[in-house]
C-alpha cells in the first residue's frame, strides 16, 4: 500500500503527506541502518566520556529511536536532489524530534532517552530546534546524539550523493563546530580514530 493510501485512512493526515503533486520517498531500510549507526556510536561516545554502563545503554536506545518521529512525516522525508524541500516541508521535517518524543513518552522509556530524542537537533550555539537551547542547557544525551547523527549521515550513502570518507566528514564537521559541544566532539573523534 502506498503512503498516500495509508495517509488517507487517517483523517487530517493526508495533507501532511502531499506537497503539490509529489510525494517524497521514505526508505525504511536506510533509516534503520542510520539508527543502528547512531546507536553504536552514541554508546561508544558516552563510554569515552566516562559515563556508566546504564547511561551508555540508554544512549544506544536513544540512538536507535532518535528519528522515529520521521515515520509520522513519511511523505516529507528524503527529497530528491533536483527537488529541494519547500519551506513548508522543512517546517514539517523539523517537527520530527517533537513527534518522536510524543510517540515515545508514554511507552516506558527513560527521561534520558526522551530528552535525547527531543533535543537531538539543538545546536550548541543555540541555533538548533525545537527549542533553541544553548550550551549545557542541552541535555548531554542530546549533545551526544547531535554529533553522532551528523557523522552517521555524512558517512553513509544517500540517494543524492555517495558517502564521504572519514577525513572529509571530520573536516565538514569542524567547519560547523559551533553546532557541537567540544568535549563531546573530542570524545567522538577519539572513538572514530580508535576504530579505524
């Protein structure tokens, strides 16, 4: 069954999935692989930061679930290279962390997982979303996921580009260092370089 047919069974949802006459594709396999990559890296970075086993385990869960809100936005994810996201679509895509939090909050997940999912697109300089948190006001788990999410995305093949090699990914991330907690970023670099 296609996305639009599924959406039309839920009143009020169809308009979220439609954008003019097009639908954007959502690749569940790609999203699962991304979640696994973020999960593994988040666990390792948390351990490198000296966090206890329970914190690391919760970070692995948060890494796997961090983009679960995208399932609510199926028609707006993974735009085509020659068909960039419209402003309206970007607004919906930016809802995915809040939608993920809403989806998970009554399912028994820890506050660490919930806060990490909700705030994983906050930037250290305060320019992120959904709440424009800055610095240490961003929960540590979210600061870890922020770095791991970017790395996993850049180091993976996408429909519109090939994966970047590790050195290029690190250079690209350094160019955007304002987005990251430096302590977390340095721990992340140690993990990445130790695993080569």
